C-alpha cells in the first residue's frame, strides 16, 4: 500500500479505469465473435450490419483510450475484408 496520499488516490483511480477498460475490451471481443459467427453462417446482411457496429465500437474504444488507433484500423480492415469475401 502506498505511503503518500496522492499515490493512494492513483491506485484507486487506476483500479476504476482498469474495470472500465476491461468491460470495453470484453464488449469488443463479443462483437468480434458475433461478426465471425455471422460470416461462418454465410449471412452477408447480418455480417455487414454487425461489422458496422463492431467498427463503431472500435472507434469508441480508441476515443476512450482503451486501444490504439492502428489496432482499431487493423481490426476494422480485417472484419470488412472478411465480410466482403462472402459471395
């Protein structure tokens, strides 16, 4: 446990941020899984809609500072390409 008051506050703040970031990351994984399932089932309409929502969630995660923008761009690109490959 920290001895300095400001350090103790930072520990509390970091713990709160950790919880927030973990929930955002979990949500991103859930949407990625949904997109992959839609692609696997061959439902292009659902996959397109879910990929759009997934891209939006990635952008919001970047805005909150949970992930870096290059990571989000890479993930958006891969999901979009996978949806586009559906016939």
